[in-house]
């Protein structure tokens, strides 16, 4: 009896402890490390991609590398100052002769007879030389021309970096539009699934009341089962488009994202954007790079022609020399000497190498001109293609918009006819299929317009949305 009273006494206290501990237990069992979705607009996605994408960063580093290369070329105009050191060991010392003076024989009668008089060996076993030397070009036409070429190298690196940014913007835009298209597709297939499920539930309720046949209930259930795979495929496509966008942006693939925007926002801008489209190729990156390379070849030819011209250099040296027959450095006598001079070099013959280089570059210039003309013609065809695709997408959009309105009306009428007994389940299924296709066609027309516009922006070399 006492034990029963004790259990009754402690039961409320135990229940209270469990009630207080339940939130703590629930919080402890929640998965840790789940991040909230990262909201992204198209501008946010572009900004993140341009700041984190490795391709764009490599192109930016190339600009800096070419800047240092250009500075290295300009350094050739300044004096080159070096510390020099030299050591020589005399295996056999040089003989010195002076006419009219007998400096003593060498012990070799044949040598003395041929020399006409005796000679003397000069120098010592070890000769040391240390000091500083400097040289600077005074006249060097080929060097001055090469400075222009290095400047074009920097311009080309800058243009390639711009091309990388344009390409990245195009890829991110297409990936972002793909996400929006996948989201719209999920909405369409989910609505089709919900309609099929709603019809099945209504028919099932009527069947239980004896108002519908079992065949219609089975058909309605089959429609629900047929709508599920399309919905699952659309959801899977949406997940894949998220991953592709995150990969382009350079962010963690496991980080959830939420793209802000819908096709409805772009529908009102389609016609205005189409009319404001500028189709000039002034900013096309491919043509700009070809122009820079063309100017590079022109300067290269001028530099090669300048190799026929004389060059004049100035030099200066200040050295200390020491000569000895041993290695007792503390006893060495270091004698300084200095000189300044100029060096003139006049090219005369190089086996035709300079001539061949000039002719080779001339051929390259003609090839570059033809390549630019061909590239420009192909780009004009590409611009017209994307421009026509935008125009076609607008026409498809207007047709699809009217199709959606009629399909919605048709579906509503078929449901009402079935409810009143004048229609059949087949009419509902047919009208639902027409409505789904009409909405998909509407979304496809907007998506095609956005993709064509993004490709046109890339072709025109625009870094802003048209």
C-alpha cells in the first residue's frame, strides 16, 4: 500500500521532468551543421563567380605577369651595372721582345734566331681581377621597337582577362536561367500531379457512394501514378542545375542555395530588350585580340627591319688587378685601372637570316588579315542567328501565352462537365495534358529567349545585361 502511494506521489514529478527535458532531447537529436539556403539573385551569382572562379583569377594573374615582363623590357634602356671577378693561371707565360735591345736569351737558339733578338717572359703565375663594369645602349632601333611589342603583350593579356570574364558571365547566366526553368518545370508538374490527385480523391469518394464506376477510379489512380515520374525527374533536374551553378560560382557544392527570381519578371522585359539590342561587333573579344596580335606582328616586322641598322653602346669599367706567384693574399698589390668607351656594330651579313625573318612575318601579317575578315563574317552570322532566335522566342511566347489561357479554360470546362455528368475522365486527362504542355511551352519560350540573349551578349563582348 505504501509503495503504491509512493508511486502515485512521484508520478507527477517524473512527468514534469520529462516535459522539461523533451525540448532539450529534441534539440540534441537535430542534425548539426545544416546551413540555411543562400539567397542569390543573378547579380549576386555573377559577383561571387567573378571573385572566386579560378579561370578568371588566372587571367588576372596573367595581366600582372605581363606587366612585369614589360618592365623587364624597359629595364634594357637603363645602364647594366655588374660586379665582375676574374682569375687566370699562366700555364706558359708570354714572351716579350724589343728590337735593338738584348734582354737576354731564353736558352733556345732556334727561337732566338727566328726572333732576331732575345726575349723575356712577362707576367706571373696567378692573375686576379675584380671591379665593376657598366654598359648602356645609346642607339638600338630594334630594342626600341621591342618595347612596343611588350606593351601589346600587356594589352593582349588584359583583353584575354576580359574575355574570361565575359565567358564566365555567360556560363553563370545560363546556369541561373536553367535553375529558374527547372523551378518553373517543377511547379508545372507538381500542379499536374495535384490536379490528378484531386480528381482521384473526388472519384474515389463518389465511387464509395456508388456514383462512379471502378474503371474511372482505376484510370484516375493510374493518372496519379503517371504524373509522379515527371515530378521526380523535374525535381532531380532542379537539384542538378543547383550543383552546376554552385560549381561555376566556386562555392561549396553541399551549401544549399535559393535563386531569387522567376520567368514572370523577364516576360515583361522581353520585347523591350529585343528592340534595344545593339548588334555592333566593336567590343567583340575575338576581334579585339586579333587586332592586338595584328599590331604585334607589324611591330615585330619593324623590329626585324631595325636589325639592319647599326647599334651603338657605351661601356665603363673600374677594376683592380693583382699578379703573384703564390697565394699570400695579404701581400698582394692591387693596382686600379679604369676605362670608358663606345662600341659600334654595323650588321653586314647574317646568311640571309634577317631577310627570312622579315618575309616570314610579312606572310603572318597577311594571314592575320584574312583570319580577321573570316572571323568577322562568321561572327555576323552568329549575331544574326541569336537575334533571330530572340525574335522567334518572342513570337513563341505570345502564341504560348494564348495557348495557356485557352488550355486553362478548357481544363476548367472539362472538370465542370465531368462533375455534371456530361463529360468523361478522358476529357479531363486530355485537357490536363494540353495545359501541361502549354505551360511548358510558355516557359521554354522565355528560357530560349534568355539563353539566346546571353549568347548574343557574349558574342558582342558586352559585360552588362542587354
